[in-house]
């Protein structure tokens, strides 16, 4: 009789120790799993690319458009090439009209003055190409509509009349 009680008691103790061992293993496994999740949840490092803004010029439908860097009135290096047709047209009797634009950000008076300086810089390029100052009309700077990008608003346009 004692022999069967000892066998049952050994079996019960084996099961209890087995359950305890499983619980301990489960707790250790969960803690290791959650520790490994923390670094994975961090966002990966992102490289920041800085694009330097430069002055540019485009000719679209006979309109020469100069785009400027924020706070600057420096004309794009290819200005003389872009204005070649304007210079020819003025020599043939047309008038060049220069219109400066600015965006809505910042102080409107400072922006208007900067737009004026940009228009004067474009006029200076025309004068160096042989265009007489009296053949160039400067229009009052205008604030561009807020519908497009600010870089699009920082421009001077040259048209013919």
C-alpha cells in the first residue's frame, strides 16, 4: 500500500515541478521576446539630403521667367542667353516689360523692395546686352497669388510689347 502512495506522490510531484518549470520558461521567454521588440519598434535612421537652391531662368511661350533664391536678387548665370530674343526684338522696335513678383510670406514691404531689386538686376542684364534703359519698362512689384509654391512666386518676368 505504501508503495502505490509513493508512486502517486512521485507522479504528482513530477507534474507540479513540470508545470512550475513551464511557467518559469514561459515568463523568461516572454521577457526575452518583449526586450527584442523594443529596438525593432524604433524608426530606422533617415539620411537628410540638403538641396541647395539656385537661381534659374526659363523661357515659356515668349516670356522669360527668372526665379530667385530666398532673400537674394542674384540673376541666373544663363540670363544673357535667355534674353537673346528679347534683345533682338527691342532692337527691332519693341519694348521690354519687366514685372517683379513676390510671395505672401514675411513683410510685404520688404518683399516688394526685394522684387524691385530683382527687376532692376534683370534690367541691368538687358542694358549690358545693349538695350537702352528707355526701351525697358519696369512694372510695380506684385504679390503672386498663394495658389502655387513660394519658389514660383519669387520671380521676374520679361515680356515684349
